[in-house]
C-alpha cells in the first residue's frame, strides 16, 4: 500500500474512533447476481441473473466515492461473468483506480481465467480440499487450480466460508495458500445462516475449534489475512452489527453493511469476519488496531 493511501485511511480511522462517526469507508458494488455455479451455501445467485450495464455501475462507483468510500469491492454473482460490449471486470477495476479508490478488490469463484493485475486483491473462493470444495461448489477445484497457476499476477487471496461441510478443511486451504506462488494469503468467514441454509451453520464449540486451527496455522507461519484478536468475539457472536463503515450498492439500492441486512434476524448470527474486524476497530479496540495495521501492511 502507498504511504499516502495508508495515511488517508489512518486519518479516517482516527476521526471515526474519536468522534464516533458513522461515515462509510468500505463499499461493494454488485455487478450482477448471475452465476455459473450454484453453491450449496449460497442464497444470492441467479435471483434476477441481470448483468448491470457499464454506465449504471460507473454511476454507482461515483455515488460510493462521493459518500467517502475509498476501499472498493466488486462482488456478485460471478464478477468475471460481467461484461458490457467489449468491457470486462478488468475495465471496471481500472476505472475505479482512476476515480481515486485507494484499494480495489474483486471477489470471484475462480472458474474463469484470471488476468486482473490492476486489482489490489482478488478474493478467490476456495472452500476446502478438493473433496469438500467440490461438494459445495460442484466439480470446479481442478479448473480453479489451473487458473491460479496461469494467473497474470500474484494478487490472489483465498476466501473460505467455513460451514458444516468443510469445517475440517481449514488446514488444507492454509497450506495451499502458502504453497502457491500467485496466492498471497487466505481470509476466512463463518457461514452466515440465511433461512435456506441454516443447516450449514456452526455451533459456538465448532467455531472455537475452527479458530484454534486458524491460530495454530498463523503460529506456524501460514499466511492468514484475519485478526486473531477478533476471534473471541466471532466465536461468542458478541461483536457489534451492522458495520456502519461498510455499504453495498446493488441496482441503485444502497444498504448499510451487506445486502443481507434485509434478512430479518440475520445480523445476530453474522459470520463475516470483516464485520467483526471493522466494527471492533472503529470501537477503538487497541489490540485490533495494532493487529490490523500489521496485517494490512503485510498483505495489501
Ligand atoms: C456471494 S459470493 C460472490 C462472488 C463469487 N461468486 C464467489 O463465489 O466468490 C461472495 C462470497 O460469499 C461467500 N458466501 C456465500 N454465501 C455465504 C454465507 N451464507 N455465509 C458466508 N459466506 C457466504 C462465498 O463463499 C464467496 O466467498
Ligand atoms: S460462485 Fe459465488 S455467487 Fe455463485 S453460487 Fe457460488 S458463492 Fe454464490
Ligand atoms: S452484520 Fe448483518 S448486514 Fe452485515 S454482513 Fe452480517 S448479516 Fe450481513
């Protein structure tokens, strides 16, 4: 990360903590909900299957920028299926950088060829070893590994949603992240139980066991892009929700934190690590602040 970007983000953090501000800094644009997969844990794919036009997405990016957002995510659906004429997700990333966003990340299922060197991070969903991943995501593991091998930059970060099917496969994903030259780290979430996927949620004891494994991996030097000091809050579900510093925009509709905010009662069962990490950060928890500084400077 450039020093000027770091300084802008640090200034935002200090102001937010001191003055209890609720302005957003992290924004997500949903480019489409169309997807080539139908993962067992996912409730947001192919509801409309509309690919939003370039001009609309550009306006939405500008809206977020004008609100103060400086860390931008593109998400879906499958982001690599987005296109408008000759424009692809890569053009959106370049446009976002030109607009002035400091960090631009893309979330993908990794089943398409990866040529996105301008992104700061490509969060690529890997949900376990071959067996667990394929059970959740269909027969895609080998294609994904091939695409990672042939990616044009080493800006990939695995993104694993831990649930009942893959809770035993954390170590395998950490070791893969460590082994592959184009992969920088792995970032975890716990399954967030939407009404149609409640059966996949983890108990507190299971979350504790997962966090023990992740901690062991971190101690062994595996590249984990999460904050250990947030684990107790994630296990007990005692972090504040929603995250007021995060917004998402989908087809013109802006939601605080995630589009899941419209699902009644879901926030009390939230499994997204970023929510715990950001809300605790902006509450001014010293251990979180120090660990976030170390972690972000290492991986972004
Ligand atoms: C909705 S997908 C969209 C981007 C892309 N299609 C992908 O799979 O990475 C974004 C991320 O959300 C995760 N996800 C989906 N449903 C979830 C849930 N109920 N709880 C936690 N993570 C979930 C996916 O595993 C994926 O890593
Ligand atoms: S690839 Fe992503 S959007 Fe598609 S079904 Fe899986 S988690 Fe959902
Ligand atoms: S806190 Fe609520 S809105 Fe935010 S990600 Fe979690 S479930 Fe979604």
